[in-house]
C-alpha cells in the first residue's frame, strides 16, 4: 500500500485592496481576479471506463471566515494548459484570517443557502461521486488574503482509493478480478466528528476512513484484467468494524480445470495477515498473487460467503472451526474463543502444527503466540503445543469488556495463522426473561393442578458470540419437569434436582430459547433457577 501522489496547486492571489465586509459577509462589489497555477505531478494515466484520476473538470474555492463560517464561493477558470495549468477566479480580499476549502470536480450549486453556516456542519454533509473525474479536496488557513497574496502549494486529496490485483503465477489461467462491498459514493472531505477542534477535524494525513451514512454497496462492477494496468477506483471503507468487509474476487481456472473458480482476497498487511487495511482516500493498494494451491469456490457468491484465500486466520467465516489448511500445512487449535466471566486469571489450550496436511506428523516447536489487546497480559507456548494465557482483572461494573486477539502462528509459514478471541467481562445479562409471558418473575402462578404448563423463555444478548456454542443450561426445580421432546436430561447437582439442556449451533432464530415444563403436584411454591454451566470457551 502506498499513498497516491497528490495533486499540487500553486496559487498566487492578486486581490484588490478593498476591505472585507463587516462580520465576514461577502461584499456584492469589490471582487477582483486572482491568478493561480496547478502543477500536475507525474502520475500513472491508468483509467477505468474513462475515469481520469488526475483530471480537473472544475475547481471551486469555498471561503470561510476565521471562525469557520461560510462567506463565499469562487469558481476558477482555466486560462492555459500545459505542464502547469493556469487559472483565474474572483474573490473578495480581506485583511482578517480566512479558511479556504479547495474543491475539484464537485460543485456548490446553492451558495446563498450556506452563507454563515459552519464548515464543520457544511463539509461533512457533502457526498461526492466520480463520473469522468475524481472529486478532490484540500483545506488551508491564511492570516489574510490580500492583493498579490501567494496562497502557496495546495495538495489535493482524491476522495477515492485505487485498487489493483496482479496475478504472478502459472497456477491459474484466464484470470480476471472484481471488487465487492464498496460504497456507491463517498464523502467529499475527510472528517473526524470526535476531534477537539476544527483543525483536528480536517487533519491530514488521513488515517481513518470517513464513510457517509446510508449509502448502499456498488457490487455490480465488471471484471478487470489482472495485468497491473486495470485498477478499480472505490470510496473509503472502514475495514475493521463492518461485518461485510471490502474484498477482491479473483476469477480464474485452477490448474487444468475447465471451469472457473472464485477466490476472495482480503486487503491485509503483507507482513502480518491478521491486520486488515482500511481503504483510505488517495491511497493505492496493489495485491500480487504469487501462488494458488487449491481450487476456489464455484460462484462469486460462495466466495463472498467463505473465507478469504489470503487471510484465513482473520476470516469470521472460519472462526468457529478449530482446524484449517493453506493447501500445504495444517494448523489446529482446540479453543477459538474464551469469554471469562468469573475473574479467572489463567487458561490453557492446545495447538498443533502439521507441516504436511496429509500427514499426522506434528512439529509444534515452530508454533508462535502473540497476544494483542487488553484482556490477555501474557501468552506462552511450550514444545508440546500447550498455550497458557494470563488475563487482566475483571472490569468493574459498568466499565465495559476487555478484549484480545491471540495470534497463533508458525515461524516459517506466514500463511498459517489463527486468531483465538478472548474477552474478560462481567456476567452476560439475558434479555426478555419471561415465565408464561410474564416479565414480573417474582409472582408467576400456574393452574392449581398436576400437569399445569409453565413456559420459560429468554433471549441471549447480542454480544453473545455463536462461537461460544454449544452451551449447557441447567434448570433447577423440584416441582416441575420438562415436557417431552426438548432434549433435557435429569441431573442431581449440589443435592438439588435440575434438568440439563445443551444449545448447539446454529444460533436459534431471534436468539430466543424456550423451555416448556409441567408441574408434578397440584399445589406448591418454589424459586426456579436457570444457570449456564460453561466458563464460556469454545
């Protein structure tokens, strides 16, 4: 990954010596021409369907006062073109500080409606989509804007990311690729709403993507050649929080196959495949396929739903499976998820590395372990493959959840990695706990007869991961018993009668669990307790 070369604008303002309007309102008179130039950097001329990644079809200056309130818009006119492009525009000169947003390939069409509006409200509201050129933006502050002012070098940021896939192996033939789970449009400018001030809100360089709300995916893109000169241009995406992360899909024939296979390719760090890259504006991502060892999926849809070929360790689609192979070796772990709710300070699990996936011979001396996050304070692995984790203290009530990813890897095979996810937390709080559809559980009554029905239902919390299944529940009761066909087993625990029920994958619809019981006598009263058995590890 590298930052795309930025477009350089060199602006020289030649302004009249008229005073700026009182309280920064634009003067209806007194505007004078300014002159500036754009120095176009040497950059690739690769295009997608006529998209010019360095072209400027229109250029506007959105001018704000020292407090960030919109004053006026100036439209630049191209006067000459060559290695340096010359422009002119008309602007109201002012001896007081100005903030100017330079906007290329996007237009402000209702200027008067924005007069006096704050830049922190105005800029985040603008979405921008590319047509024949890419929307670009920059922001700069000036102590004043006077006649012959030199506005300096302006570096424009494109609001798109450039992505390329290159196949450098004979293992597949007739390869093309497309990109999925990217947005139909993006924001004009990067913006951090949590920043302490306006300068920080528009700070550069950009390290966190700015996604517009409510924008659909644009997943009907064509297939491009994998020759290195057929990129896609897409809008910024956060690649850590979304359940549908952006990815490339490779379409190719594996080996001597007559049919095409499809492979999902993640945007991951080449040196640490447990780290996904954000798709950041004005950056260039180039993914090179050096080897393909197995046949892909039969359709693009199956590839999207499956694990990424270059990032099995981070793929949620295989998180619940303890074993996987890169087509050569095999890495197994017997735990993929820990949720510690009783202030435990240590836990162990086992990992096994098979250099040859078809052999039973292990080489666990090559196993490595690396914890990240705040739940795990240390992790070690011995020659047998036993991994020991030490945990931070349980957070106090209301202080949230501690989380860690423990990266299990192999010292000489970067393609084999496994994430074991850990959380240290307070007990889960079940939602909508009801008995016979009543939420007041302190006084639930049933018909005073033997065999009266009692229905207990509750909902697993949203943060309860499916990776924790199967989980066993115990219903402690002396005066009720389960009706037939629910899979309960009778137990005596701590001198009390209980009935055990194991919930297995998949997660039930709506996360809802229902237990139907019947009374074993005509009159009684008791407190029924529902308890989970596990320390929550899977």
